[in-house]
C-alpha cells in the first residue's frame, strides 16, 4: 500500500472500524443464540467482542495510526505515540482473551477480561461525550454521538454477558 495514502487517507482505518463493529456484532449475536448457556455466551463475547475487537483495534490504532487519526480528524503529520500505545493495550486484551478461551481458563477469567475491556470501552464512550459537547471540537454535532452510542452499547453488552455468566456460575462478582 502506498505510504502517503496510508498516512492520510481515513478509508483503511474506516474499513478496520467496520470489521470491528461486524466482529463484535457477530459475538453478541452468537451470545444471544447461546442464551441457555451463559458460559458459552461469555466465551463467544470474549472471543469476538474482546479478542477480535482487540486485534482489529490494535491494527487500526497502531499499524494504521495515521489513517485512524485522519478518520478521527486528528493530527496526521507525525506519529501519535499515545494512539499507538492504545493499540498495544487493545492487542494485550485481544491476545489474553484468546488465551483464556483457547486454554479454557473458565468463566471467572473470561468474565474478568471481558469486564476490564467493558470498563475501558465505557470510559472511552464517556470521554467521547465530552468531545461531542465541546464547542471547540471539530467533531461536534449529531455525528459525534454515533461513536458514543456504538462504544457504549458494546461496553454494555460485554458487561451484561460477563456478569450473567458469573451469576450463572454462582461466582459473586462483588
């Protein structure tokens, strides 16, 4: 891929974001299909909603950081180390989610990983509320609320399925 295009064109990051939304939606759909087995539903959420989303977010934030910056209307002329660091955090969550499911660490481990990611996403959604309300922010208006809703719903689904599986396994999360 042409380096100049990757640096400034928001489309590659937009495509990765679309895949992220799709993969997460698949996880939520499969978790609802496994309604009678909360542990299996959590496993689907952990695989897709944390593992898949984490790896795709790593690629978007770290590998395509300039494209993602352009997508978010941020500075694109230099490397954004903080955005790359966020990508590495997503990579860690994604890999540990795959490990928890692949090595059958069980409901408490999968729920803990999923809840940590849900709290992170909820925090990001709250931050985006301030962005949407900031009069000096170029990303204001009705479109600014789309990521708030998207990320907030993702966080809610992750937390719901994690807490549901913990309750079903008689694990007191508090």
